[in-house]
C-alpha cells in the first residue's frame, strides 16, 4: 500500500507537472474527506502521509487508526467522495501551475494554433492552456481559419472559475516591439532601444529607435541585410508597412525623420501648445500627409507634437534663404536655409553662429551621402604604400 501511494503521487506529479507536495496535500484531503463521510462532519479527522515511506496516519478524535482500520472504515460511497476530492485538488493545483507559468510570460509572444471560434473571438491552443483573442484585439484585415498557426502578445492572465484565461493581442503596439526583439538581437541586449511606437494596425507602423553604441546603426540593424529582418516582421503582420525612424533629442530633427519619406522645407515650433508648423513644397504635400492622413497622423503620435502641414511656394523658399536669421531662431528655419543653399555649412555659420547652427549642420551631415574617392586619387596613393 505504501509503495502504491508513492507510485500514484509520482505518476500524478509527472503527468500533470504538479509539485509533489501539492499531490500529497490533495491525497491527504481526499482520505480525510472519505473518513468524514463515514464518521460525520462533527468528528475531528486528521490524515498525514509520510513523504518518504508513504505510510498513512489517520486519527479520528483522540483515536489513532492503523492502515488496515482506516481502509476498512471506507465504504464505496466514502471512497467515491475521496476520489472526487482528489481530482478536484489535482485540477486546482494544475490550474495554479498554468497560471504561474503564463504569468511569467506576460508581455511576451506565444505561438499556437487556432482551435475554434467563440462568436467573434478566436481561441488559440497553447498546449496546456488556451489563449483568448477578443475582437477588440484583432486586426480587421487579418483572416484566420481553424488549425492556422499564429503569434500573439500576452496582455493578461486571469483565473476564470476552474480555468486560466490568457488574453492575447495582435493589434497592440507592444506586439510589434516584441517581434522586433525576436528578430533584432541588438534590441534584446539593449544595444538598440525602441523609444516609441505609433501604429495603425493592418496599415502602417512607425517605430522610433536609438543606439547606445556609436558603432551600431540603429536603423540598419533593424532593417537587416537586404531588409531581411523587417521583412520577416511584415510577413507576420500580413504585409503591414513598417517604417523605422531614427530618434533625435532635438524635436525639429525628430519630426523631420518621422515625416519621411517626405522632404520638409522648414519647421516652426510652439513649445507652449506643443504644436509644430511644417512647411513643405507643393509636390511634397500629399507625401507628407500620406494616404488618408496616415503619415502625418503617425508622425504626430510618434513625436507627441500636433503637426500642421503648410504648403510654401518657391518664392517663399527664396525669401526664407535671403532673410536674416538670429541665433535664437528656430532650428527648423535653419534647416530650410541649409537645404536651399549650395554651401550649407558656411551659410549656416555666417547667418547663425550659435548652437542651433551646429545642430542643423549635424542634421545635414547625416542626410548627405559621402562621395566615392576618384579613381585617380587611388592610383596616386598606390606607389606611396
């Protein structure tokens, strides 16, 4: 009998992945419940199982029962009651195991298969548990069928009656962030930081990144060789357009980056209302605004500035190039001047010698592609080596 109890406990422990102590407690409660069925609820019944030998010690009031005595006391009905209590305890312990396992995975991505549909919600099989994808966390343009594989982001883990309810999402911006952590090792090891994400699920996403290592290009690392990394993420998101934006502490430069691929002539900022007026040429207006206003709307959400797009003519640009600029002028104006002149660095130094000019020059240097050395120069350098 002792060996049988130990084997039973070990079997339940292995099959259900429940801790041994939890199984012993459940078995003690089951025997205790069966004895109470026999002796009555008013009796003080205690059952203890030795964890090493498997010996059962049962006491009813002040009377200790031997193993043969308490086994004889159990009738068929009492044994059935004990069995039900044992199964209930096992289910409760199993639920706790699942809850603790997925509570640790909160904020990560899980992979599963579509099991069934409950109304507009999708139920995903995750192995020991099921994920619940409500309609509010689905992307309208995505379609799934039973047995389709899918990835989802764990939003919440709840105890719901006898089950554990795992709420997942595919439209939360953090889902995109988690996908980048999987595809880009530099994000996981904190070499590259994801500072903000603006997303319109199923259509377009802008993600602001920055590098803590000057030798690592944050945008290039996220894109991958020939776009391999971002391509994998786009495939998972059913072709959703993803734009990686280089973060900058200077609001003007960050807004310019966020509005790409549109070219901005100038920017004026109102720090009191956090409103920015963005000047663009007529041919860049539609590109700046984007389809149904997506580009400017996402850039506004990413930069946390309200953006007003203003179209300026060539005459306005020429006037901007010729008017005097004080050191305290907005850097957006300096960018406009620099882009209009042939020798941007010297023009900025002459017209605004302060810190704002230095920032604008840095911006231009980032934007400029260095020219390849002339073949004659390479040939001339060869004999010196």
